C-alpha cells in the first residue's frame, strides 16, 4: 500500500511497527554475533583455544537464567543457541554461559594447585572479556547489517 493513501497517524503507526521489527532483528543479530565470536578459535582469528571443541560446545544460551557450570560433566554437545536467540523477545535478556568446569580457567588463566592437586601455570585467553568489550561495536555492526538487508528489499524473482 502506498504511503500517500494512508493518514498521517497510520503512516506513523506503520513506521513504528517497522522500527520495532528492525530493533528486534538487531537484538537477535548482535546476540548471535556475540555467541559466534566468543566461540571463534584462535586458528580462525578468535581467542578461544580449540583442542577437542568441548569447551566451545559447552556454551549455552537461556532467556531465564545464567547457564551454570556442570561439575563432573566432561562432554558437551551443541545446545541450540541459535534457537534460543531467535526466540528471544525484544527487551528480554539473553544469558550466554559456558558449562564446562574449566571455562573460567581457560578465559582468565590459573596459576597454582587446583582442588584435585594438579598444578597449573595456565595463561588466560580472554575470549569472553574480548567479546564483551566489543559489545558497542557488535551492536553497531548488527544495525548496519540489518538496515542494509532491509533497505535492499526483497530479492527479485525470476519469471
């Protein structure tokens, strides 16, 4: 429907609805970017150490509570982060957390003897901190990406 046929109030209402849809798309895009970036291995330009992929797979998303460490659990499978993010409502909180017990040690490092008597001089990789510090840039990039996608309009269909 052409905007010239709509009342001013209807045009404002249509614009507001479109803006809310854009905001939600930006919210989802930024959250997914954080999840992807925090799991990017060192070999691919990220900061996450990758040996078996278990730490990477232990990342979980929730809209109700921060995921907790799963003590004693040694093997993780992908947890459907994309579905949680896609289903999150605008204005809600998306919690991302690693469930592997050694995640904090890999992020922050650890020097000393652990509760099992093992001695470490582990350098931290800072994969969580580095992404968290980039939050403003991640949101700006998500906005640019979403607005570009929406402004491009629908892809023309071949006849």
